[in-house]
């Protein structure tokens, strides 16, 4: 089936609306963000209904740029390196302001519409780059879309003013580049420029350049042969950032990057080597996330990694169970997708290891979290649509739906949804084990 963007965004809109009702009207006690965001009550007088809206501690800062974009170059604005993100929200805000009078709802909806578009576009990329999806009925495509929306980063990020949904675009774009045939020079340069522009919304998108050039940098001799293409690609990726900084300088101001100049993210390694810089304040219960010291940062990041494995325990176990179920079906293509996803996982996991600032689970979820969800999506596209498929799918769906926010320090909050998801998973395991054992016996 041909995937249509407008059909997909319509489905996702309904899905996200239902998700909002579940999270902030039906079951708000499990939708606490724990840090930064405050669930604010609002009243619909026409419907006589009280509902909650998560308001981020970053919202006010973002709205400075949305209300007066030109001002963000005039001082040390926290999000000066995200002009495309600010402009996108401003564009949506102007349109919605003609329809919505309540400022709280207007601000909330402006970010939500942006996240809806980015999430849908990212899902479309995933569907486009995996041919097995194109041969399936619409029902599977929508099931897969729903599963990606419930990924913890997306599920909570949709209703936040932060730009976390763009990290899904990084993963999806990287997968797309790995699954396509080598690009012509003109197409290569076009994608490089697009990556550069998108990096003005979220800088991590630059990482997908590695996979855009993957077929040209796999071996040393390929790097030498394609040196001019590689150089031009990197120049085009960097061009928007260079031009933006030049624009700021031309206005008589100094470009500001809060990530490096205030938070010392990544650059702390250089400072550690050259000036013995250290910043260690790793006490999660007190909001201490700094672990800028060698080799201590490795310990902090790996500790976060093991907590992430616990947080995603059922989806990870389901991946292993699905491989067991698919073993007898002889589906070699799925291992090609596994290899591509592992390459992306390795790069993103390694990249975020050096940030030096480790709030609970978030940066591991940018790599491991997306890997797990997309691997499940691919597996479900190969599994037969029967009772076992539904059991595996629903167990993961419920698990994601009832997961607490990643800021929850106890990692997992035992509730009815988590219990039910594990019961369904155990039944699924027993069924596929029984089926494979029966199949083995009959073949002897």
C-alpha cells in the first residue's frame, strides 16, 4: 500500500488526541513529568470539563523567541542555536492565534502541531525505507505508527515545548540513508543542505551525515576517491550554521551557544585535557546531572544505560521473543535491517556518551529507545497477523502506555498496565515456544 502523508497525519492526530485524553484526563496520576514540567489545570466552560496541560519550565524562554524572533541574537539567549525551531513554532503560533484565544492553549497547541508534523514525517520516512511495509495493508501501517507514537520520548515529548521529537527524525533519516542506493552528487548535496538547515532546529541531526556518506567512507580508499564529494557535503552541512553566526555578527552581537558556553556539553573533554577542568555533581535525587571527569563519565553513562534496559525491559524481551518466532520462518532481510539499526545505535550511543550531563535515561533513549521501537516495528511487519501477533503487539503497546516518564527515579512504577503487559508477554512466549517445539517434532 502506498503511504499517504495526509492520511497518516489524520490518523496520528486522532491517536494523539486519544493519548492526550488518556494521559491528562483519564489517568493523569501516571503522567507526571517529575522535573521541569508542571501539570496546569484549565477549564472548558462550554464542556464543563477540567483538564490538564503540561507547562514546561522552558516554555517562557521559548516564547521569548516566538514573540520577538529578532531579539534572540541580541543577548545570551538559551536557544539561539535553534532558530529554525523557534521560527517554525512562531509560524504555527501566528496561524493558530486567529483561531484560539486562550494563551495557554495557544502556546500548547503551537508546539503540539509542530511535534505532530515532525513525528508523522519521521514515521513516513521509516515506512518508506522499509519495503516490507509497502506490501502490507493499511491496518499494519497504522499499528506501526501508533507504536512509534507511544515510544517514551515521543509520547511525552509531544506535549512538551522541548524539541525532543526531532531526535526521532535523526534516527529515521539515518535509517533512510543506509537503506538507499548510493546517491548521485546532486542528490547528495541536496540532502547535505537539508541536514544543515534541520540542524538549526536540533543539532544532533548533523549525525545523520555519517550515514548519508556511509558508502563513501566505509574504507580508506573510498575516502580518498570521494574526497571532493565528502568535503563539499560537510561544507553544505555546516553552511547554515556559519551563515547564521555571520548574520549575528553582522548585527554587532556575539553568537552564543548555551550548550557549550554555559553547560560545557562535549567541550568539557577538551577543557579536561587542556586545563584539568572537572564538574562532578551526579546526584539525581537532587537534580545533579554533571559527570564531567575522566573516566567517571563512563561509569555515569553506563549506569544510566543499565537503568534504560530495565525501563525498556518488556520491549527488549519482546525483540528476542520475536526473533525466536521468526527463526523458523527464514526471513534473512530482517537481519539486514538489524545491522543498519545497530550501526545507528552504535553512533548515537557513543555520541551521547561524551555529553557530560546525564539526566535520567533521556540520552540513552535517543539511541536505545528508538532502536528498540523501530526493531519491533520491523519484526511486526514480518510476523503473521494472528492471535500471537496481536498478543505481542498489545503487550508492548500497553507497556509503553503505562510507562512513567523517564525522569521517574525509581525507573518503573508498578501498575495494572505493566502487570497486564507482562502477563500477555508470558502467554506469547509460551505460545511461540509450543508452536516451535511442535514444528521441530513434526520435522523429525
